[in-house]
């Protein structure tokens, strides 16, 4: 069933042939130069990487 024709935009063809990309690959595609910010984004988007969020005590 339908692949994009050879004249289709390269981004469409890349998506079809490469399949899913890792979080690291997606973050790296933005060219973030600061390693700390890059890692922060990866930690944010990968489930289970961040410590559980603390709930605030409710006012009585």
C-alpha cells in the first residue's frame, strides 16, 4: 500500500524508511549545543526518567 513517490519531499521518504526515532534523535535534530539542556529535555520526554512529582499538602 502507498509509498510516497520518488519526487516526494525527502522528509516524507525519510519517515517512511526510518520508522520511529528515539527521543535522543528527536532532541538532537534541534541542534541544542548546551549538553545540560539537551539532557534535561531527554529526561523530561522519556517516561520514568524523572523522579516522581511530590504532591503538595492540601489546605485544611
